[in-house]
């Protein structure tokens, strides 16, 4: 009887063990199936953390903290950084100066507990203090074009200088006035005023065009442009012109220059330095040969009258 009970217990134990084994195996298989259904059967390894890099804030570069964080957010978005991670990335990359300031500005709170929006607004309000519009306006009125500075560079400095002046609807007028006041080439001002620009952009375009034209003319006159470049611009290089004139046949050279200079040869009618069709003796009759169109002084006829000296 005891032996029969032992055999029964052994059989039951084996059955229970087998049942547990099958049950655990099915559970594991189900878990794997659920995971594959959730992420996809062909899903590879988990995605890597996006790479990100940006320089730290440097006040000596002249940018505001607000500008820095704007650029910082653009870099985060391009790198597809999740927004909840913005604060952590900011604490790592914004540099020692902003981190040290944040530590004291939020004390006694822990900087690690500050979300990104609070972090940004705290630092901006501390570093980018409100500027006095009158002080900024005084600085703006002192902006003039420096020697060697292009109109484009000067115009950019004017716009930067007016950013905190709060000119409102008078901004265009103030920019135009300061452009005219600060231009190094004073004769440009008359040409700009003559065209009566309505906006600063209009005045700037006029000044920029005048500058480009003068630079081109200066390069042409100095002979620094190639022949191909001068032809494209509609100019003829002075050296090239002289070379063509030297190589041109004598007769053609004389004919081509007849209309350019009244001093190229004496007038056949009187010997004066002007064009033949401008001679006042065209209808005069010569006292030497009695022909019309010249005077006796320049007469080429061999026949001479006693009255030749009266011509």
C-alpha cells in the first residue's frame, strides 16, 4: 500500500512539473508575441540618441541670451531632440557662465529641477535687461560709415542700432536720415534725395547701386578687369582701346576719329582747328582761284592773283 502511494505521488509530481514547464513556455512565447506586435516584427535595435552639438554662450560675441536660446532651439529641432529633454541639453551645452548664474538665480531650488521654459526666461530676464530707448537713440545717431566699410555693412549696423530705439512708425524715416547723415561719399546723398525714397529699403538700394557702379568704373579705369568682364559690363578697357587704335590702318583710324575730335586736322576752308562743316568761310569765294568754299590763305591752286593777300 505504501509503495503504491509513493508511485502515485511520483507520477503526480512529474505531471505537475510538466504542466508548469508548458505553462511557463507559453507565457514567455506570449510575451514575445506581444512585444513584436507592439514594435513590429521587423523592428531593429532601439534608436540611438540623436547627436547634438552647439557652442556655448559667449557674451563677448555681442549676442543676447534670447538670441542664443533661439539658435539653441533651432539646433534642437534640427537634431530631433524630444522637447522634454530641452532643459537637460541646455544645462550641458549652454556653458559655465549661464550655468553658474542659473544656480544662484533659482536658489534654493536645484537647477536640475528647473524645466526649460523657466530656465530660459530666468536667464533672459537676468542678462537681457530692458534698454533705455533714449540712450539707444543717442548711440544710433552716432553711427556713420567707416572708411572702407561697404554700404551693405553700414546698412546692417544701422538696423542693428535701431533695434532698441522704439521709433515705431518713424523707423524708416530715422533710418533714411541716418543713412544720409553717415554716408562717407557725400555726393551720394544728393542722388538719393533726388529720387525721393519712400522707405529705407528704397534708399539703401539706391546707395548700394551707386556704390556698385562706382566700384565698377574704378576697376575699369584702373585696367584691373579682363577684356571679357569689361565687354559684359558694356565698357571698353582703356589699354585695349589704345592697342586697337595703334593696330588700325591709318586711313580707317583718321575716319573713325573725325567725329570725336575737332583738333585732329586743320580745316580745309580756312586752316582753323574745327570741323569743315563748321567753317564760316564755306560760302566765301577765294580771291586766288575764284572758287567757292575756301580763302586764299589755304588755296592749293597754282594761279595767284595780286589780291590773294586780301583773302
